[in-house]
């Protein structure tokens, strides 16, 4: 089973005018404690719709080459959405289960992976 690294707190990430993610101080500390440095953090953004799902699961190819990542999902109104589960399947991919959301036809969701 793939390891899952989840910070022991929740926070909302901010995105500046250049599209860069601004990490709260607590997250920067968490990354350092996990053996990383905030300067090493990469970001990948993608979108998905109903047609991208396989049995309610979206495969997010974040290409970050590590498992120490954070994944967040936002709807078209910029509201953070909580998936049923996120499983890191390897160092470049995550399976995001949104089965409980039901039919999402006509909606687009943005996925952000940082790590």
C-alpha cells in the first residue's frame, strides 16, 4: 500500500497574482520536518470533469517525483472540495476518489498538487 503523508492540520492555500501557491507558515514547517525545504516545492495544476473519471476515481498525474505532496480540489466557484479518498499510487500519480459526489456532468474541478 502506498504511504500517505497528511499534515496534522488544515489550511487554505492562497494563490498570488503570478499563480504561485503561498504556503501558510505551519505548512512550511511541516515540509521541513518531512525532510524538505519550502524552496523545493513544485506545483502542478490540472482539471477534471465527469468524462475523466473511471468508476468515480480521477487519476491525477502530478509528475512531482515524490510522495510528500499535498493535493487540494476546487470547484468552479473556488470552493475547496473534499474527496472520499486520495491514494498516492506511486511517486507521480494519485487516485482521487469522488464517488460520493455523484454525477458531475457539466462541472469542472481544479486539482492542485504541491510537494
